[in-house]
């Protein structure tokens, strides 16, 4: 059974969380991306809490700006340092060092940063279709195909992005999910879960629940350059901010239409203990498409 609760953090942010398993057990923390929410991990939360699968404590927070978590109005509140602070504080609330941080998309951006800056917080890192900042910056600067694939980021920083995404019952977002394959997992029941998150609080404007997620893109310069905005071309990170020494699993759906396969090339230059598995028949939405496969690979990594 999945427990839902609000976790107040010392720096004034509250995260709404979904969890299974007893506190005090070895802990797995799962971080979602955009335009998702913590519920995407439900099948894995239940799987890893079972005795035959490790009896883990499993926690999936809604990141700041999503669902019922705190949603600051200031765009600067969505910079990476604040997102990292939230998850570090959540780990402390769960008792300190966790067994593994499992992260997808924007959650992975937080995961890569945490593993570099505060590796003592976790024993292992598992990344699912979320680019390492070193390879992402490289491709955004030099690969026209990745620049084109990431062009949606410059749409999401528009001041009216939320309203446009909400049009025609979120037509653009459903199309985003269907950018590869039939998305047979996108049932009406799953759509209703997404609508509940995207609609935001009752009485708000259409798409109010998307404001925080769009602010992640507005707060970050890591996106394709355009006229008058150097974006990624203006970002330089020293190597010491890019290296990860933790045992790291990367699962990569090779049919990802937004994050191309070139993003895992050269990953070993930054990650010293890397296990990379390319999944030919999966897309960006691999957690939805193949939850059993993801659980199997995570279990082998944890063992």
C-alpha cells in the first residue's frame, strides 16, 4: 500500500511524497521528471517494498513546483542548487545515507548534481534517460540534431507556455508522450492522474499545475542557443563539477525523441564506475513502457 504525506523540510519547502515500506529500512529514493509526477513510480515503489524484493523503504517525492509540493513564484527558486537542497534534506529526513537514488529526466539532473556534490548521501546512483551535464552541454553546443530535438525547451520558457500546453485538454502533452510508438500505457486512467496534477488547485487557470515544471526550464540556461540568448553556449562547467565516483547504472531508451543516443557517448569520461545499458525498443517514457524491465535491472544493480 502506498502512503502519501507532506514532508516539511528545514529550509521552508514542503514536498508531497509517496512511499512504501517501513522507515529505518535501506531506502530507495525515486525522482520524476517533466511533465510527470511522483505517481509514475508507483509500480516500482510497491515492487521493492516486498520482502522477496528487498523490503526497501521506497520514497518518491513530488519535486518542488509539482502536485502539492511547495511552488515558489520566483523563477530563480527553481535553480539547480535549490532542487538539490530539497532532495538532500529529504534524504536527511529519511535517516541519512540512502541505498540508491533512482532518477529520470529532470530528476536525473538533480541526481547527477547530488552525486557530484554530496556523494556521501547515497551508496549508488541509477539514471534513466537523463543526460549527464557534460555530454548534454557538449551536444547542445555542437550537434544540430540534438539542438533541434531540444527546441521544445525554448517553447517551455515562453510566458504563456502553461496556457498553450493546457489547450484542447493538453493536446500537446499527449502528443509529447506519443512521440515514439503507440504509448499503449497512456490509458484514460493514467491520463486522469496526469490531469489531476496539471490542473493544479481547484479554481486556478487551466494548466496551473504546469507552472512549476515550466519554471525549471526558465531557470536553467542549459537549452539550445537562439538569437540574443547564448543559453548552453554560454555555460562552462569545470571538470570537478562533472565527475561522479559512485557506482552508477544508466538505462537509456534509444528511441528517445528528445534526448538522442549521442548523449551517452563518452559518459565514461565523467563516471568512473559506470554500467550503461542501451534499450533499443524503449523511448524517453521507459518507466511507463517497461516497469518490469526497469525493476529487474535495478534489482540486479542493487544486488
